[in-house]
C-alpha cells in the first residue's frame, strides 16, 4: 500500500479550521504520515502529571498532542488567512502554491 500524500510539511504555518482550538495559528513541528496527524506548536496542549524518577523530577508538564491533518489549513502569507493549496511544475520542480493568490510556497523550515 502506498503512503498517502499531504500538502503540509514540517515548518509550515497552519490554522486550525475545526476543533477546540479553531482559529489558532502555529507552525508544524512533526507530521505522522501513518496516522494522518500533525503536531502544531501551541495547539492541542494538554497537561500531563508525571511521577518523579531518577531522570525526571515529576509534576505537571505541558505537552502538544497531534491533531488530524484534515482539521488544518495552510496560511497564505500574502493575507494571513487559510487558503487552498495545489501542486504545479515551476522551473522543472514540483512545488506547492496557493490557489487564490498564486504565491509559491518555499519548502524552507520556519523562520
């Protein structure tokens, strides 16, 4: 079975379009392709209580949990709003671009 293709990558600025954090924006820290989920900084944050151990002092710790990719939308830098993304060939390379503005996404990590 082939791996599914998603239009989000690590370092992309995304906005949550559904769920408890709807409307919040953040950068993708990690993408889990098998589960179709992504971890976004500042989104879906929970507090976990850990018992003390020799390496961990224990106590409450905040942790980012993954959110499903279908609940995320890439943010267009030209207007700061979520927008649809497509693929096209640009200078012989397959690149992602915003369909509304035509802006080509750079594949660099977050600034």
